[in-house]
C-alpha cells in the first residue's frame, strides 16, 4: 500500500483549513471528519502532531525569550513537558472516553472516539500557543478553551442520537477530561523533575 508523500506546507495548509472550519462551521466540519474515517495514524500525522509540534516550538521560543537569561535547558524542559503531557494526555483521554461512552452504551466506534478527542484538543493547542507567545493572554486563552465543550456537544449530536440529558453528561465529562488530563500529567512531570534535582 503506497502512501503519497505530502509536503509540510500542504499539511499545515490543510490543518489550518480544518481549524478554520471547526471555528466557522463546526457541525458541518464534524460531519466531514467522521465521514473521512481516518485511521488514528492519519489523524496524528495530519492534525495532532503538526499542531502539537507548532505549539511545542512556540512554548520553547516563548520560554527562551520571556526570561532574563537565555536558559536553553529550562526552555527545552518546558517544551518536552508540554509535548509529552498533551501527547500522553490525548491517549489517556481517548482511553477514558472509550470507557465513558461504553458506560453510557452509546456504541461509538473507537476510530471516531479518537477523532473526537484529537480534533477537540486542537483548541487547547491553539490557546496554549497564544498564551506561550503572549503570557498576558492566559485568562483569554483559558476562557477560549471552553469552546472545546461546544465542539464536543456538536460532535456528539453528529455521531449518535441520544437523549439531551445523556448528551449533556457525556459532553461535560468529556470536556473535563480533555481539559484537565494534560494539565495533570504536566504537573506530574514537573513534580517528578523537582524530585530528581
């Protein structure tokens, strides 16, 4: 099976096009996303890793230049913690979402659950990039992160027909997981690194 090689510029063009559509016309974009039936690897290669790589680079550069002395080691550590916490956080959230949706007996395919977690998490990567560039925007970025909950609400309306009350619970639980899990993993990394000093 031959995979066509795609240039980095095309990857980022498609990525930013998808982000724009998730902001401008999210319900229609979710329908397109779920119709594509992309594998986990395709979602990672075409959306999550390029966006997370951009976020990590911005964190590294932002940390490097926002401190008085250029501390390369501290900036690199911050970038590694950021990437790792969000990457592992995505998989932890995916696992938890599978459990939650099975508990609610929604019968959603695992590929779709991964798409749901990955594309929704894009909001966090974008706001994280914004706050890494301009630290004064942290409050605005934190508020914008809640757009993720709205995206989840729309996505659950597309993938399954459930009662409104059940949809509310699934959306809230999923939103909390996607927002809090990477933050907890990041704190764990910081705690472990402080123990080893």
